[in-house]
C-alpha cells in the first residue's frame, strides 16, 4: 500500500496517555509499519459540541455549529481508514465520543460508504461482555452507513492507566489489526 493512504485514529478518552490512546496508537503503529501514513486526534482536546437536534443540516447541508467538527470531518474524508477508540463508560461510549458520533448526522453519507473502520475499546470490567452494548451500537451504525467494519480490539480489565501498555497480547493484536487495515486500503 502507498504511503499517501491515510489512516486516522480518533480517541474518545479524556485521560491522556490512557488505555484508549495506547490501543489506538498501537493500531496506528501497525498501519504505519504496513505503509500507511497515520495521525491521532484526541476528541477531549477539540471543541466538538453536542448535536442540537435541529435538523438544519438536512436543509442547508451542514451543521449550524461552527466548531472543530468541520476540520475533523475534512480529515476523516481524506483518510481511507478510521480507527475509532472509546473507553466503556456505563456500558456505553464516553460523552466525548457520543457527542462526536451524534454530529455524524450532519456529514454527507458519501463519506461513510465503504470506509474501512476498526474499533478500539478498553474497559475496567474483566469480561468483554461489558462492551457488548457499545459494540452492538457501533455495528448497527456501521451497517446503516454502509461502512466496512474490519475488526474490533477489546481490552478488558483495563482500569489502570498502563493496563493496555503492559499487556503484550493486546498490543500484539492491536498491531496486527493495524497492519491488516493498511493492507486492505
Ligand atoms: C465514568 C466512568 C464509567 C465507567 N463505566 C464502566 C463500565 O460501565 N464498564 C466497564 O467495564 N468499565 C467502566 N469504566 C472503566 C473504564 O472503561 C476503563 O478504566 C478504561 O480503560 C478507561 O480508558 P482510558 O484509560 O483510555 O481512560 C468506567 C470509567 C469511568 C471513568
């Protein structure tokens, strides 16, 4: 694959250098090894306001809110692969990630079609079942938007900030998933 094929990682955790960022970064490292150019966006560092539910976007073709979502959507459009990361908060995604996801309603459907996507989800609970509602939500969203969901990397038992960075098996899986993502672009 050619270097100009871009992969964007988007982390929805407010905890810097925590498990979500580590997981997303490791997937990006695998994609980079396989020849993709990569970048990481941390939603907590951006101004992405919640959807107002006004549906003005369906009339004027864009959101009436002028914030960092505009630039992020443009970068997403230029990136063939997306690595979406969120910690599990109360069986769902973080507030930062949900605000970002809700704003997809204002983005052209063409951006999503056939987009290759990988999920990265750490959780404090010791079983992958803690992520089941979140994974199911994403699967329905991806199917609705005709996206190409390639893989999901889950990291249970990850309350400690360094839990993912100390797990060689999860890191190995993340790197492999990143390589496979880049090879499919
Ligand atoms: C507000 C809040 C709610 C949480 N809810 C859950 C939960 O429902 N299930 C779970 O397994 N872990 C839960 N956790 C633990 C986080 O998913 C876990 O610590 C995760 O690894 C954090 O990722 P980070 O290091 O990237 O911030 C919660 C943590 C917080 C702060």
